[in-house]
C-alpha cells in the first residue's frame, strides 16, 4: 500500500463514478506536522522513494526500523528485538508526550532540543521522515475491552505516541490493531482506505 502511494500506482478513489484527487495520499507517508510559532508547518519528504524506515514506539522509547525492501523475516526480527528491549530504562524523558502540548510551547521545546544535541537533530529528522508510526503497546493489567480499545485508538498513553505523524498504527498487547490520525493533512476517506488496505 505504502509503495503504491509512493510510486503513484494506487488505484484512484472515486465518488459516484468520478475519480477523486489522490494528492492527499502523498501527505500520509514520509511526512510530519512540525510545530512553528503561531502556525505549524506540514513537512513532506521531497523524495519519498528514498525513505525506507518507519518509527516504532515501544513504551516511552522510539526506534526506527527499515521496512521498504526488507523481507518479512527481517522486519519480524527487528520488531522482536524492539519488544525484547522494552525493559530498558532510559534517562531521557519521553519526547512523544510533547506532541500533545500547546503548539507554541511544543515549538519552543522542539527548538530547544534541536539546539542541545546533534543526536537530537538526527533523531527528529528520523521522526519527520518516517513513513508512518507503529506503536507497540506494552501489556497492561486491565483486560482489553471495546472501551479500552477505543481509548487506545483515541489517545492511549500519550507518552507512547507521536501525534504529529499523519498515521499511527497501534498494536495492543493483546494483538488488536487500531489507528490514530492527525487530521490537518487530509480527509477521512484516505484513512478509511488505509484501514481497509492494512
């Protein structure tokens, strides 16, 4: 699905027999809403064919995982490594929660983080350019129900998300899949198709 978006070979959506503009699909992948003073910027990678990674959240940690051109076995091993690493304690605060703040405050925080470390610059670039976010939620003591799944899709633990990405695919500890989207970039029909295709 992602490859068809990038290569512009996705079958056009239509409404009452008329094809719809497919431009919004390009905003779904390798893009990110970046906080700016008074007005956000929507970043779209200029060459999405060169982007091979997704952003994976596991607990409060962020990882990148190369997926385009990778075998299913390689992707599975990468995900297993991330899951096995979930007990690792980090001294860093969870950055994903900052995406829930007032946009001007988040902009100031992001700029501060960018100025204190070259690693932060590279990490933000990885986040901004990632094809999408895959959230691998940690186990909880609460049994999963429709209510808990809806809450997971709506916001989950904001320390384990990146709400500025257009699409987050969320996999609960029990293996249920839901998604969360940032809507400034496009209409619901794109996400309805995302759900159907994925």
